[in-house]
């Protein structure tokens, strides 16, 4: 059985869209926020923490965990603390290009670990404070890295994406399927 070690509804939706049978089992972990690490390493450590918390209980199953962060000028932007923090993040991102990293950690039933990280570059439109307020009234952002959702009203804020859009949403499905089944 495939176990998703993440409570993210976006990751669930992506796995459902891919047609994979799975269940969700999560355990609370303290995610790292170490600015000295490169995006791939920081996300990889957090994804591995999520998988290890669940895999030890289900060693006979495939356990997949992921962590997604937005990086602007090398600084990780996680989930905003509140709407003021979300406003500040969007104001920093507006008119600029940033990096989105999703790392995926996988434990297989034979004890093998397969980990990878995917990077995408996202460029935001220039936005006024009123544009930011409009976006915040239309999209719930408090549970999203960087205070935005690629899958919801992205046309209001996103000018372009270089790389895998599913990665920006939170799980690079095509690469996950390749790593699992090829």
C-alpha cells in the first residue's frame, strides 16, 4: 500500500488525479527552518522527517512524504503566521522571480530509500497593495508556503512558471511516478 505522510489536501488531490490508490497517515514533526541550507537540502530534511515518523510504524508499505518551500533570494518562506505576514510575503514576491522547491522522501518495503528534489521558478506580476488584498480575500493562504496557491486564482499573481507546475502545487507527480515505477 502507498501511504502519504502528509496532511496536505493539495498533495492528496495530485495523487488522486494520478489514479494512485493511497491512504493518508501523518505524525506531528517539527519542520526545520535553517536558512543556511540550500533549498533542496532543507526540504529534503523536512520530507525525510515526515517519512521516518510514519515509516517506522508501517515498514511493509511504501511511505511518501514531501516538503515544499518558497525561496526568495535564498531565504525560505514557509507558511505565513497570519494575514499580515501573508501580505508581507506577497509584497516581497510581487514583480520578482522566486524558486519553489519540493523534496520527496520515499521508504520502500525492502528498506530502500529514494529521495529527490524538484525546483521550479515562478515569476509574479507586479502588484499593488489593492491587488494583494484582492488575492487574500479570494484565496485562503495561511496553510501555503509563500502565502499563495498555484492552483487557486494564480492568474491574479503569477506571470510565468519555469518547471513543473505540480511541483509548485506541492508534489511533482510525474517525477514521483518515475521514481516509484521505473
